[in-house]
C-alpha cells in the first residue's frame, strides 16, 4: 500500500469507485443495485409432488423420487441463476420451491418440471404395415364404440386407393398382402376373425386412426395434420391402441411442427420400442448455434462407458435412422452415416438459442426419475410484508443517525472522520455483494448491521487507545501511530474469530443462513480495511499542517 497521504487517498478512491461501478452495473442490468431475496421483493412459490396419476408407485418409491428430485432441482436452479432459492421437502411426498425476483415464470416452470429423460432408439424404416394400422383401427372401434368415434368426427371409411398408394406404394393391394403376411406370424387367426367380423358388421370398417395419417417425409414416419394431432394423441393413449401395436414397436411424436404445402403437420415416428441407450451416460451438454444452418443445437458428450456403447451400436447400424427422444418426443432422427464416437448433437430446429440453453441445463443436471406435477403455484409479495419492510427501513435510518450523533458528539472531529470512513465501508460492502452476485435477505441485513457494529467498535478501540497515549503525554503524531498500532491486535482477533464463524455458517448452512454468512463475511473484511486503512488515511490528512505539539479533537 502507498505510505504517502496522497497515495493512500488514491487507493481508497480507486477501491470505492470500483465498488460503485459494481453497484451501477447491477442497477443497469437488473434495475436494482443489489439483488433482493424473496422476503424483501417477493417472487415465485411452487408446491410440487410426484405425479402418480396411474397409481403404480409405492409410498417408498414416491419418497425416493422426492429425495432424488430435490437434488436435481437444486442443481437446475443453481445453473438457472436464481440466488438464495428456497428448496425444501414438505413431508415425504412434496417439495416447496420459492424463487426470488423471477420475471419469466413460464421458463422457470418448464425448467423445474421437465423430466429430461433422454433415450436413443432406432427408427423402424419399414414403418407400420397396413394390417398393423387396421388392427389399431379395429381395437379403437371395439373399445370406444362406433357412436364415440363418430362423435369425434372420425367416421371415415377404409383408406381410399390414392391414400393406400401414397402410404404403401403404387400397388397397394400387393403391398397390403405382403404386410399382412409379415404380421400373420403374430396374429393370423385373429386377423381372419376380424376380417369376417368386418364383413358381418359394416360399421367396423371405420378407420378412425389410419385416416389421420399421411405418408411421411422420411422413412419410418407419418404426417398428421396439426388440427388432428389432439385426436390422434387421444387414440394412441388408449390401452386398446397400445395393446394393438406390433411387438417391439412404439409410435412417438416429433417435437416440432412441419410446414408443407400451406399446411402444418406433426411427424409421427415408428420406433423400435426398446431404447439401446439412455441419458444416464451423459457427461456434459452445451448449447450453441450451428454456423452452417444458423439454428440452435445442443452438443452432448458421453462418459467413457457411454462412448463405447454408442460407438459400438452406431457402427453396427450404419444407414439406419437414430431417433433422439427426450421426454417421449423425438427431437431429431438423423441418419447414421458412419460410426459415431462419444459425442452427439440435438437439433433444435427453429427454437431460440435460450431454449437450447435450457435443454442443455436440464440435461447436465440430470433426469427426474419420477415426473413432478405442480400442486400449487402463486406469485408472492415480500414475505415480511411491506409494512415490516418500511418499519425496518425507518429503524435502520434512525439507528444510523444515532450512531452519527454519538460518534461526533463523543469523539468530535475524530468521530466525523470515522463517519466518512464508515460511509466508504458501506459502499465497499454493497459493492462487494453486487460483485459476487449475493442476494440481500432479512438475515443478510442482520449480518450487515452486525458488521457495521464491528466497524464502529474498531474505531472506538482506536480512538480510546489514542486518548490513552495522549493522556500519557505522547506527542500528537506519536499518539496516533501508537493508538492504531496497539489497537490492531484486538481488532484482528475480533474480526478473524467472527470471520471463521461466518465461514463455518456458509459451509454448513443453507438458504437464509448462508445469506447471513455471506453478508457478514464481506462486512468483516470491509470493516477491517475501513478501520485500519481508511480511518488512518483520514487521520493523516487531518494531521497535515499541524505541529507535533498541536492538540487534536478526539
């Protein structure tokens, strides 16, 4: 540090300006110089529980799912950038999440609730046969009834020749026969019975599901008009339709609509039901923009075991289509041109880059083993209440004014110098909190007040030692030097022991306790610098122009 008064003043000024710049930067970006906690500014309150709508989970499984979800949510919210979140279990089956100052509630909700279950499946490029589609149609009519089908507006008869040609080739009769032969090994007797039943009951010739399909734009896909997607989803969700699907086949939707010929369609993929790999091997995921096609993508990296498995599988399935399935929807299905190593890419089509970043975030944080549903959601005001906050502000202002009067009244000019040093101390504390992105909460204010008290206490120790030296007949400059020197050990002991306590609270505490520890730690460092360096700098400036024997106002 500089020893001259001018050098010391420049040092103090530079540090104070740096702290003020941090405060200004926060104000410019967020509209507030310091982030405020939920108790001071309000935010988002959510109550989550395990989604067991099917009733298949045991109480033990639900409790285990909540434990795992709590850890995953902590990681996701930390990466999302919310400061001082409250994430805690309520009982054995619910989690309470409180996020301060959230402006984009929809984005936060999506990040919290997304399962992020990643799978890799092969596309069945042969697609569904005509006989397979007919089985689904018959199962739907038998399960839902003709009246229910027609109430949905799906009373279309068997596909026309043009549609058969579009879906199964120019010779639809031969294609259908070939497909029927392929499926006959599964259920030939049932198919014969159903064909006879069709002849006897013309109303069962309805094709509620297959009439929604059009030939896909790539192998192993169908296209469904966007207007018909809700109806198709409803049909596929029925137990009858699921039971009628061919063995080891699943139908899964693409995540993005497709515009063709002034119409909007949704892809329906025919996939091998069993995934050859899941996201458990994922090690990292990062979002970026593809420079070639100017679209958002997510690059992912597997660990060593996942890389070997992925490489082995893709090497054995060159020229097949690989579907990347996230939470039951196909994100993309690129063709395997060659063996792929330990990394891959998810194409986000027309999605914004921010959505790709959110996807990368939840993939890095891990998947939820059990889905969560929001039981309660509300936007809350400051939990302290505006009246309490106003009263707290008044109490703080009154306390500061009393400290000013006491210090100036008791120590006179020296007290005034300590007040200036205390003002710089407050600037340093606030700037330090802004610099590390800390959030100010009610416990944080308590830590700030405690550190202010320690800063004042350090000045009291110094001034009393100076008085003792003056009473012993020391010259003014000598008394000041001795006073600062003799008080140093006591100030260091008090600050170090309190700092150790604050660090322990930060290490082992959570939420508000850590907020208190952060504010207290920054305040202790700033108070030590303020008392030992800033106050002494102002004293040296005050002593300039005085003779060694001149008295000082203390």
